[in-house]
C-alpha cells in the first residue's frame, strides 16, 4: 500500500490526486491538508478516511473538528499543523499541492522526515531550490515532478541518465493573450485572464499562465530539477499544449512527451514511478488535430518571462523577490485592486528596490518575502 499525504487536497491538483488515489486500490490518502475549504475537506475525509487532517485557518479547523467528532481522525491547524501533516509517520510520499511559497517549510520538513515528494508546488523550488536540492540528496528521497512540463522532461530522460542534456525545450501555450501588445492588455480584468485555452487550474496559476510568469517560474523549476543552466532552458510556444516539453541531446536528437491536457497523467506517474499504469481518458487523434504550431516567446510584451530569466541568473534571493512580488500582485489583481500590467510592473519594482542577498538561508527567504510585501504596501499607496 502506498500511503500518501496531500497538502492542498481541496485544490485543482489536490482533487485530481484524490481521483488518482480512488482509481488505484494500492494507494491510500493518510493525510489531507487545506487552507480553509472545510466543506470539501469534510467530504474528502468521509470518503478517503485519512488519519490526520490539517486546516490552516484555525477557526475553520475547530469547526471541522466538531463536524468530524464521529470519526477517528486528528485535526490540526496553522503552520504547526501543516508541518505535522508533512512529517506524519504513516506516509511514504507527500504531494505538495498548496499554492505559493507557504509550501517551503512543509516541503523541507517532509524531506527531512524521509518522505518522497511529488512536487506540484513550484514556488517552493523557485525560492528555495538551493536549499531543497542538497537536502533531497542528503536524505536520499525522491523529488518527482508533477508539473506537466517537468514530468515531460523527466519522461524524456527515461533511459538517458548517462547522456548529457544539450537543451531543455520548455513548451508553453502562450495563454489567452498571445499575440497582444502590452497596450492591448491594459484593461484586462480577472474574469478575462481566468480563461485558460487548454488547462483548468487554480486561480493563481491561471493568471500566472496568462502573464507568462508561470513559464518563468517553470524555467527556474527546470534549472533546479534537472541541474541545467539558464542558457540550456529555451521556451517554445506551442499553442495546442500537445507537446508537454522536450529534451535535446548533444547529437541533436530531441525526445518529447506528448499527450492530452490531463494533469492526472503526471500526478499518477509521480505516485507510481518507475511503473507506468493504465489511465483512462481521451487520447490524441493526430488526424483530427491536423497540425501543431510553434512560435518564439514574446519577451517584450510578456516581461514576466524575461524578468524570470534575469531573477534566475542573478540567483540568491532574487527569485524569491520575483515570486513573492508576483504572489502579492496576483492576489491584488484578483481582488480588482491592481491593473493587469500592474502585476509585472510590481515585480519589476521589487526586483529593483528590495535588498539582494546571495545564498539566503530559509530565514532570509522568509524575511525577503516580508520585505517584498512591505515594499508593495508602500508602492501601491
Ligand atoms: P488551487 O488554488 O486550486 O489549490 C490550492 C490548494 O492549496 C487548496 O487546497 C488550498 O486550500 C490549499 N492552501 C492554500 N493555502 C494553504 C495554506 N496556507 N495551508 C494549507 N493549504 C493551503 O491551486 P492549484 O492546485 O492549481 O495549484 C497548486 C500548486 O500546483 C501551485 O503551486 C501550482 O503552481 C502548481 N501546479 C498546478 C497545476 C494545475 O493544473 N492546477 C499544474 C502545475 C503546477 P483551500 O481550498 O482551503 O483554499
Ligand atoms: Mg506547467
């Protein structure tokens, strides 16, 4: 039996992870954690019978505890509760499906407790990759990518372990605003940006996909996961989202993974690796598809991607500054208090103003996050 903890079980990745668990009789959800959605969490607990549940919001946690009084389940709350969920003894693998850099501490705790990690929460690797990758090695755990592009790269590398990667070709749909200029994007509202052409995802990553910040975060995620340089990660726009990413080797050979836009494939593979299992769902009909098209990314009108390369190359706490600014700005945009171009303008302002530090410790990363938030409060006033 594979025992699984899902941090962020009520979200897009979390609910699809539970679908995978429900379809595989040798998998069990022993731990579930969410932010505040106790209505869905209660349903999940009654269906999957985890031993421990965490609700980050303490008031909601107390409420859920009352509702679950008839079941033998422990309910925890807050960051302490989330850390407890991450290290729960009766789990083998932790699916990190929370959104944002709140995932850093639980991910580190899970690694130190010897858990394998199925990593969806890219913000953690972007901001703390220099701390996490050495820990993965030191504790001998597996860090398995759930992000579809990184799973595609991982799959393209099966059997190629001794071959040097020449280049990673990270594909991107280009989002709903591909082809528009910055001026044409000035009045975009959250409702417009929440419509992704190919994938149904959580709100934050859907906005990130539209600004190309998601691809920027994925460039940094690829650097850490596959040990390449930024010059070796090239973004290719492939609007149909059929090629999930590719690896080019030294002899010019390119290996890719293709498939329909279904996150259950990378989720299941991360949970069954090295085994590949049956997964029902649509298959690609190439004749019906007709064609695949490719474009270069538009760095000028989508500065979020250009700034990600800058932040990644600079290193230190710059990716944290980039990421924290984006998290705060996206939340404000979704709240209708910031314009759409204001998201990337805020990132640029933070990268310019917040103090830089090389090799930040975990404490410094979290302090940088707070410095970014404080700066933005003043910047937006
Ligand atoms: P969602 O917004 O759909 O879900 C986020 C989950 O995190 C929810 O369960 C939410 O709980 C929980 N959460 C939020 N804050 C906390 C907290 N403080 N403590 C505990 N749980 C918390 O996001 P997605 O599923 O879309 O994305 C999750 C991660 O996966 C992100 O990092 C994203 O970039 C990455 N990812 C997502 C993909 C996708 O297809 N969705 C694809 C590739 C990567 P609640 O519901 O109670 O708020
Ligand atoms: Mg992705």
